[in-house]
């Protein structure tokens, strides 16, 4: 069983930075594609960024150039460095692990960007 635990959310002013972390349990981390998603109330969950086991990254257009996803396989942790934050980035961010056709989700962490 895989468990994902996010941390690092909080309140920041527009233009500021936050770093989200997601620690994984289990032994599939290094073989999994890891990702960050976000979901605002009443909206569908949307992709923010993903990183494959080989290190290939993918970003939503809305965060390109501002957010960076990275992973540490030894620590079983994936990070999301968020810079130049905007009020529209405010929502709950979820960590995801995809292993084949199996998906795992964390409980989410709130990010609030004040204007």
C-alpha cells in the first residue's frame, strides 16, 4: 500500500514562493510517475506538473516558467517549487503517484495567495 503525505502549503502574498513536498511510503516510488494536481471548489482536478521515473517533466501552460517539479528517489519525495505565485493559484494541491494503471492520491494541502 502506498501513502502520500503532502506538506508545505500555506498563505503567501502574490509574487511570493512556496515549496510543496510529498513524501511517499511503499516501494514503488522510483518506478512511478509523480505529479501535482490542483482542484478549486466546484471545478475538476487539473494537472499542474508531472515527472516520470526517468525525470521527464510536464507542466500546465498556466504554471510554465513559474513552477518546478523535482524528485528525490532516495528520500521518496517529490517537490513542487512555486515562484511568482498569483491569486489564481489559490486552491488545494494534491500529490499523485501513478504506477501502471494504479493511481494514489495524497490528502491535499491548501495554498492561498493573497493579492
